[in-house]
């Protein structure tokens, strides 16, 4: 989308940008939405939410075995105790990578994703290619995305249903024994918590 | 080209501290924000929206290849939003059609 038009002259009236403007204006006129609130919501999702919330959970679980245990056993309770609330995390399950087991998350039907932990999903996560292929040929897809797993490693693909959101707990990279929570959290990328990358020392 | 770029079908968006750019065009963020505000106002739930989004994506997936426009997640999002807004009788299809045509026909010097 390179074109920046402030009007739609000559544009298809059924195009999503025109329909969106019509929907927004009509809903505002009827008092069903508020433009200031819409602005604030966009701002919040663009700037305040993001993978750093999930990354802190991962880093904490690396440092505190008891926290890791509770996160894996009952993530909902662990999140509540951490006072993490928000959209799209009504029921979360955390899946730990370990030697010989790698987890990866997809939503085959749409784009379900733990917003309050990771922000909004990247565009590739929503693409038809990823949604269909990672289930059929996860090893190949992961390899294409830069993550080569040996043939002995079992790959578990978790399909986010309407009820459950998944977070992958990546393995702690070697050589990070001296690092504290904030430094460790820096190593935990969004992609590593979806399961298409590993956490690594950059 | 990395795997992510291949899957995405486009070059990666400009990098940001939190990852990539969330929205590729202003209308996409508006469409997101409108849905989010309707959820906040209890006009519908994210769960209902998700059902509508799944339908919209399936509609796209079921189109014959020759009739299928290029994949556009937010186009599906807008289609889902419209359908739910109509189903909840927040707006009528005819008024959105009319307003969309008005916006396209807004005079800009050389109207047809």
C-alpha cells in the first residue's frame, strides 16, 4: 500500500478502504463509536502492547523454576498472579520447548493469538500459506523461516482454537547464566514465543 | 529472501522495536480500531467477531482461483466487520453502500 490518498476519487466503492471510512463515519454519527476512543485503542495496540510482556514471562520462568512450573501447569492462574490481563488471553496454555521437542503455534482458521502477551500477530502468521502449511509440513516451513531442526526433534503444532491461546516457552540459550531478568527478556523474540525461532544471544 | 518474506509474499515491513509494523495502511488501523471500540462498547464480543472473521476468510479461500483477489487480511477483516455490524443491526447495508458511493463520487475537479 504505497498510495496515500486522502480522497477516494476513482476508487472502487467496494474497496476496503472506502468501506472502512463509510463504516466508521456512520457509526460515529450514530454515536455507536467514538473517534477519540478508536484513536486511543489503535495507539494502545501499536505502542503499549507487544511481545515484551510475554518475553518477561519467559525470562522469569528461566530464572525461577517454581514460576516455570506454575506457568506450564496453569498459565491462567500464573498470569492472574502476575496481574496480566487483557484481550485474547482468557485461556492460555504455555508449551515448553526442550531437547527433542519443539512447539509451534498457528491458527488454522483465522488469526487467534494472545494479544495481551505478544501484541497483534505479524502478517505472516495470518497468511493462508502459513496457516495451511505449518500443519502439513512444519519442518519445511520452519526451515524456510530460518529454523532448522534435526530429524529426531519432534515438532508439536498447536492450533489456537476459539478458546485457547498458546505461548511457546523457548529454551534458555547457553552462556546466559550471568544475565538478569531484563537482559534475558531482551533475548526472547516474538518469533521465539510463536515457535518459529529460538531465543538466542544476539 | 527469508522464509518470512516468502510466507508473507512481500518484503518485511520497516522494523520497529516491538517487531514489524502492525498496519500497512491507515485504513487497516481504522478498521481494527472500529472493531475494538465496538467490542469495548459491548456491541459484540471478540468471540463473535472471530466467528465472522473465520467466515470471511473461508469465503475468500473458497473463491475460484480466477475470481480470487490477492490475499488481504484486512480486507477480510473489513468484510467480517460489515457482516457483524449488519447482523447486529447497528447499520443497514444500504446506508453503507450509499455512503461508500458518495465518498468515491466526491467531486475533485474532474468528475465523470
